[in-house]
C-alpha cells in the first residue's frame, strides 16, 4: 500500500488551490438561510461551475471534471482549507445527482444535471412528514395518477432550504392502498407549481433554514418520476446511502474545524489548561478528524475497486456527527462565559463562528436519519442482532 499522492493528484491539488485563490469572494457571504445569502451562494456555485469545480466527480459532458473519489477528497481538502463558502445546492449535487445517474433516464439526466451543476436549479429534499420521520415508510403524502400526471396532496416538513429552492425531490404514495415501503414513487417537481404552499420554519439560530410544504391538488407530469412507479423506496435508500456514506460530510470539513479548535485552544491556553479534560478533548477531536479522513480514503479505495457502501455508512454518520458535537462543545468550554456573547457584542471575536457551529452540531445526530436509527441498523444488519 502506498499512502502518498501521485504526481497527477498533486498537480490537481495545485490547480484547485490556484483557482480558489483567484476566484474566492473578497467578502464573506451572508448565511444561505437568508434570501440575500441564498442568492450570493447561488452566484458562487455558478462561478465554481465555470471552472468545472461545482461537481468535480460528474462526467465532463454534464458539467463536471470526471474526477475520481480520491480527487474529490483532495478537492474538499483544498476547499475547506481555503474557508470557501458552504454549498447551497448540496442536496442536488451530492445526493440527487448520484441517484439520477444510477436510476434516471438519459432524458432526465440531460434535463436536470447541467442546470444543477450551474445551480440554475437549487434542490430541496422532501421525505419527512409530520408522522413520518424516522419511520419514513409511514409516508402518507399521495400522488394519484390522472391523465399523464400525478395529483399530489398532503404535507412534507423539515425540508432544508425549501423556502427559496427551485425544485424538490420527494417520496410520495402513488398506490393509495399500499402499506409501508410498498407503493411509493420518487418524484421530482418544481416548487412554484400551483397548489404548493411553502411555510418557513425558524431554526435555533433564528433563521429560516427549513420549510414545511403543503400540496393541494398539485399536478406533476408522469415523466418527472425517477425509476419505476412504486419502486421509490429502494431508490430513496440509495440516496440515503450517499447521504450517510461519503458525499454529505467530507472529512475535510472536520479537519478544518479541528485545526480551528487547536488554534482556539492555543490562544486561550492559560485559562483552558485549568481543566485538563479540555486539552484531552482537543487532542481527541484532532485525532478523530484524522481517523475519519483515513477511514474515508479507505472507503474511497474500496469503491474504486467496485465495492459498495452498505450498512457501514451508518457507522460513518454516527462518527462524524458525534465528532462535530465534541469539537463545538469543547470550543464552548474553552470560550467559557465569552461563548454566550451575542455576535454583535464589541468583544465577541470569533464567538459567532463557534456559536453557530455549536447550534448546527446539535442537529447532526438527527438529520440524515437519527443516530438511534443508525444504531438499530448497525445492530441488525452488521452485528446480526435480533430486531
Ligand atoms: C438540520 C435538519 C435538516 C433536515 N433536512 C431535511 C430535509 O431536507 N428533508 C427531509 O425530508 N427531512 C429533513 N430533516 C428531517 C429529519 O430527517 C428528521 O428530523 C429525522 O428523520 C427524525 O424524524 P423526526 O424528526 O420525525 O423524529 P422522530 O422520528 O419522531 O424521532 C423522535 C426520537 O425518537 C427516536 N426514535 C424513533 N424511532 C426509533 C426507533 N425505532 N428506535 C430507536 N429510537 C427511535 C429518534 O431517534 C428520535 O430521538 C432534517 C432534520 C434536521 C434536524
């Protein structure tokens, strides 16, 4: 085994670094949970796509660079190290796109992917319903066939960035007499159709990062279905695998937070060292971020040899979400009473960065399937324990 980069990979790294240095926005963008910030992030995605960097692993013909997973990890390392903006279209580019490439028709790929690469369409995910979160097979939102269309009625909730997004991919009950994971279809629809009402939900930091979506006789052409009618569950499980597995949270994100945490600790060392458990937590954070990186390189190697990610994507999801919590909780402990300052306070410094991250880290064990559910999956499918 050679744990070093090839010349071509090092050249790829230099190319990304140079491109980012000359293209990064001069001023930090506003949060993408505000309308101004959302559009600023859309413009940034468009800029990224001019260099083929918005979707590096996609084929060139569709707007990507045809990069393999190791190149993607290198891209992510450079991207996070440069403190580049968060990715507003990640639901589309990292979750829906791989699903479309596997299950979409050629016409669907041509229709959706090039626009997605340029973020002309920003995508939201519509799976959860008020009575169907962890128990997603309880989905009740109906899509009934009528004259070449599906007529959709019901409600979705917790849909990230659906307030301003252009399109939604969701799971709907197309066979109204079906039970559980049978009779569900995977449908793509524009969020400006007549009969759709979108209500923003305020999140912990006061911004509207989420929405609930109401469907009242919404007509969607049948050709917007991905895969066969009634086969939506299996397709959604493939998307969930991409979400928990590799693409949603690359290790570089956590390496960058770990570096920032070490730097924070060094700045506050005098007070932080009064409690040795803080130092231990900083060291553990850094080591775990490195371990997650190495484990991801291993997974990328397995995939390159034709392997697939199975239930082990659940162990990944638990690992990164708990690591994110540990890092932000440790930062709050280092900041002590300063951690409670409002971002606009004169003495706030980088408190806002850590506060915001701390609040978002609370959601990590919930989204992409709660950690309790992931533990069930590990127990049943990896360890063979009884249900
Ligand atoms: C930041 C964020 C972004 C999100 N984005 C989206 C999105 O874009 N699109 C979307 O569709 N959804 C989204 N969600 C919703 C998310 O998928 C759900 O919140 C999640 O699946 C849990 O469902 P629930 O909230 O209904 O909780 P519930 O399913 O009601 O669970 C409540 C508690 O019970 C536990 N529990 C439930 N069943 C079991 C069981 N069988 N065994 C053990 N424990 C169990 C859970 O772990 C949890 O602690 C998002 C959520 C968050 C926090």
